[in-house]
């Protein structure tokens, strides 16, 4: 082709005035910017031995100390667990095994135990359940959050999700749903035994639920009276409850829907074996441990039947650390993963030295 | 067009075939197991750092979902081989948008408006402020991504594909030479042209067969058009530095 053209015109790169023959004005050539011509400054990472192997070693060196730290912390947490289901015939609670939810008088049992080591910091008292599937789908949906938030129209008109626990004897149930209906209602009391004298240990029932749950999510129905009985007029108690919801506690800021035990129960657990915070045992002063070593006794008012579905109930006394309750899994997992990373780093280093690192530029066919 | 042989893997279906598909599925299954069972083990029968609930259904969901988003973003980042500002913006932006939406959906304000649709109120704040949740997320990410890096590194080291070799070569070259000057390519182009470019031009066929007189003023306009069209085509090739003529 013997066409001469102006190199200068091409060099400055402005879109030429005449584009396609027959077209008017605008050229279809994209602008000569870095963005449109795909010339943006870019970083092209490649997995070379120089980056991957140090990364593995660094991950190994970081994870192993973290794992050891977590494991040591978890081992230092004091925990004491008592299973009081009563399936064993020698257990004091065996007589309460087949109790039903409305037995009168309620079945009580006492279990004596000994703490070998004192519990230094604040002690948390939990109740734990096993084989209780709070994560069953229809169970989890069986609640009415706007009723629990104090909405007056939902109070008298519970949502359909609560079926079949939404009305009873012609009146709407407050709180409705299967979760509320199956609320845990055992009473646990702790006594210290000191030479034949039993001193009760003060158990704090406030501060066991999440702040957002207690102050935002759960609200009592509003009205121009402070009398909760009047505010809940027109509703009835859940089928399996001994008392209605406005009689859960005598204190007004722990009664009704904002009762903290109720709130803790309504926060459904993810796994079939779980523990929920029941009471707090606070440290009185820094000189004495919260729970000294010695003999204790646990008084149980056994109202909650679990034997029919092979469930188990237990009481747990535990201290807490910066990573939560006693759980060796995370520490062991970190140590394992750190060691595997380190070992893989060594193996890859050996493989790379022996077999890798071929010269590539000569092999590429152009 | 430097490395024409790079087209071969695509043509031979080497980059996506049944074997790769099943490897992909196996990788997904492995990651899913890690994403569920690590939080399962970490939250089994335990409580949070203030003693309160951490093993509840909603916190478990938040932990697994956050781990999932981070694992997927890290996987995408591993696969991105050309990091421009746009890539950075979108990958980091997607993680940021996830957290923004998470906190928005778990906020008090939206719960007050729609209590039945946003029951996760307070969850993001409560879960993500616990150290053990972040430790679980970090562990899950490393467990999910480590095998991928291992396999890729081994494959690249022992059996590098053409693409890997070319990238290594480009990287090595870029370290040695500075960026090429555009001007020297332009001056070359005035004398040499790719036959490929002009095989798609009209050529003089129409001019000749149209029977137009080759007078001065006609031919100039025709040739002017042709020259401008040529200039456009060559301009579009000029930006690709690896074109050899």
C-alpha cells in the first residue's frame, strides 16, 4: 500500500474529525486515557517461592503462639458442672424424673457437691440442656417479635407464625409461640455448707441478657398505667406456664416481657447442647474468692420435664476469660493449623529446592 | 500477539472442563465443611466473653456469614492476577458494603420500623465485638485458603503452564527495562504495516471499479478518507505495546 499519511496526526492521538464514511461528527475511537486504553498502573502478583514460603512460615509462627495462648487461657477457666436430670437411680433428683409441668406441689431435690478449688473472679451460673433442638426451623419461627416489642395491636392479634400457640380458651396468648411456651422454669438455689450451717449465696438475676435485647427488642405493652396486669388484659398465659407473664417477677423492671430469664430463653440456641446464663455471683471484695473451696448444696425445684425426649439438664458454675467460656477447641485448632502451615512450608521448601525453579524464558514459543 | 501460543489453552478447553469442574465442586464442599464445623466446634456449649450468649442461632449465623464473605473475597483476590485501582475498589468495597448492610440490618432504627422482618437487632454489635468470633473467622479463612495456595504453588513450580511462564517473563523483563517509548513505535509504523490490519481494509477495489476519474480533486478526497481510516486502525493497535509488526 502506497498510502502516505501524516505520522504527526497519528501521534497526538486526538480523535479524527472524520470517522466512518457517511457518519457525521463523532469518532468511535475510544479516548486515549489510561482507563479506556487499559493502561492503568497495575500490580501483578505471582505465586513465587519468595512470597508463598515466607507466608506459610509467618502464618505458622503467628498461629502457634495464639493457639497456645487460647489453650492456656481456656485451661485456667474454672468450671464445675452437675447433671441433675435424675436418670440415675442413685441421684437425688430421680424422684422428679417423670414430673409434669403442672405438678403441685412442685418436686424439689437437693444435690450436695464439693468445690476443690476456689473460684476467684466473678462466677457465672448457667443452666445447660442437651438434646434440646432450639434450632428447629418451625420452632425458631414460632414467635411474634412485634408483640414482644410491646405493639398493642399484635398483643391482641398474634401473628400466624405462632400457631398453634397463639390462642387458648378463646383469648390470645401473650407471649405467643412455641419458644415462649417451652420456657425453662426450674429454680436453682445455691447454699454454702459450713459446719452444718447453710448460708445462701446471693444470686444476681439482673444483667444476664444482652443490653439490646432488654432495652430495644423486648418492651412491655404501653399504656397510661404502670400496672402490668391491666396492660395485659385480654390475653392469657401460655399453655404450659404455671403463672402469667406479668407475674414473672415482683420488680417492675424485670416483669412482663422484659423479664431477663424470659429474654435469655427467647434467644434461641444454635446447637442442641447449649448453656444459658441463669444468675451471676458477684465478687464481694478483692480479698476473698467469690466461691471458696468447700461443700455446697444445690436446691432444685424441678419443674421442667426433659426425660420424654432423652434430654439432659445440668447446672454449670464457670468463670469467664477474655475469650469466653471454657472451650479447648479453638486453642487446639489454632495450634494444629499453625503446625500444619509450618510443616507445609518446610515440605514446599524442600520440593522447591529439589524440583522447582526451572528457567522459563528459553521455553516460551513465540 | 507476542505470545500467540497462549490462545491454545482456550481452544483446547484446558481451562474449564469436567475435571476442573469437579475439582471446583470438591473445593466448595471442603470450604463449606470448614465454614460450618469450625464455628460449630468453637461455639459448642460455650458462652461469650461477658458471660452472656454467644452460641445462639443469630450470632452463629453472623459468624458464618462474615467468614463466608471474607473467604470468598480472599479467594477472588487470589484469582485476580492484574490488580488495578478498580479491582482494589470493588473487592475491598464489597467487603465494606457487606459490613455496612450488616450493621444497617441489625440496627435499632430499622427494627423499630419493621420488627417482624428484622429480628437480628443488636446482633452485629454484640457478636463482632467479641474477640473469639474474629479468631474463628481468621482460622476459617486460613483453613479455606491454605490448600488452594499450596496446590497452586506446587503446580506453578513443578509444572508451569504457558500463562505462568509468560507472566514470570513479563515480570522479569519489566524489572530490567523501563517502559517503552511510544514515539519509537510510531516512527516505525510509518514504514511497516501489519498485513492483518490492512486485510480488513477496503483497498482500492471500489475506487477502480467505480469508474471515477482519477482527477486530482476526486482522488485526493478518496485517498484522504482511506488515509484517515488507516490512521484510526493503526491508532487502535498502537496502544497495545506488545504488537510486533
